[in-house]
C-alpha cells in the first residue's frame, strides 16, 4: 500500500554503499502529526537539483511499508516522488518542533518502542582518530564499486573520498555515559570544506570549539537511531544547535 507523508528533515546521515540500492543516505524527520519518519533508501546524490534537501526543509514523498524493517518509523520511499515543499525558518518553530520530541535518553526512547530520538546531551567531548590506510582504502573501494555498478539511467557521480578521521562524541544523558561514532554527514562535509582553507589542526580545533562550546551554549541536540538488524545498538546520526524555548509553544511549520 502506498501512502504519503510530509516531513521536516532533522537527520541526514553520511552516504553508505549498498549492494541492493547503490549509494544511499538514511534521512529522518518529524511529520505534520509530530511523529518520527525514517526515509530510506534515498540515493541522495542521484536526486535532481529541485529534490535535494537539507535540515529544516519540509519534504513530501510517497512511501510503502518496508519489507525487512519492522521499526515503526521506517518508510520505504519512492524516490521519484520526493518534493521540497517548504522550510522551517523561524527560531520559535524550530524550537517547538525539537522540544516536542526531546527525550531524556536513548533508553527511554527504546522503552517506548521508538527507534529514533532527540536528546540534549551533557558534558560533551569530541575526539578523533586517524583512520588507517587500509580503512580508507576499503571505504574508497566500496564507493568505487557502487559507481561502476550504476545503471545507464543514473547520473555519473564522483567517487566519494572517505573522511580521513573517525569522529567520536562522548556525552552523558539521563541514563549514563556514552561514546558514539559520529555518522552525521554535515560533520564530514564541514571537515572537507574547512580543510580547503585551514590546516588539519585548525579544522579539528574549529570543530571541537563549535560542537563542545558554541553549540552547548546555544543548546545542543543529538539525533540518535538504532540499527534494524541490531535494535539494541544506537548510533549518533546528527548534531545541531537548537535553543531551548523560554515558553512552551505548539508545534508549527513555516512554508
């Protein structure tokens, strides 16, 4: 059965090679009823220019129930139906959207049967580790293989260059201390964009200051999601600032 939804995007994870769907990106957000929606598979770099979207864009699409994914938020997107129909622009609307779905921890989200969550972490610390040549080469080969397997109808894409660093966030939530690898696409993109102008040391210093100081002062939010095959394992899918509203307000969208 095909249904339709309208989702404000909050999560856009890093592209991943997929044997079945080619290079895909897992995206997620909140629909017009305040419910989480996981949109997958989306071959993001294959989308047309008027279909591409970023965080806070409002996207409409058709979807079917996924065959091998029992998570209640998951939607098998019909890629050709994706349309960008608006954007949340005001601070108040962003705040109300976020605050409506904030939970104390991933554990509390899981206890309610959820597989996606937004939390406000405490005592945040960004660390990084240089990926080995073997790790980088393995990732590069996977993307190259996907590029070669693209159909004649797909756009020809540049092979994605794997990020040379593995970023990890250590933090606390209501149920304890955690340490997770960052799968946020914006983090890798920020590293590459900044490295065109600054040294690696300066880029890392900038990211640390932005996430652990500037965002914390503004109001830091983590987007978390579990893995279909291992639901007990939760990943860090997104990092962004969102100031806590001074007064409670109702869920709103700007179009």
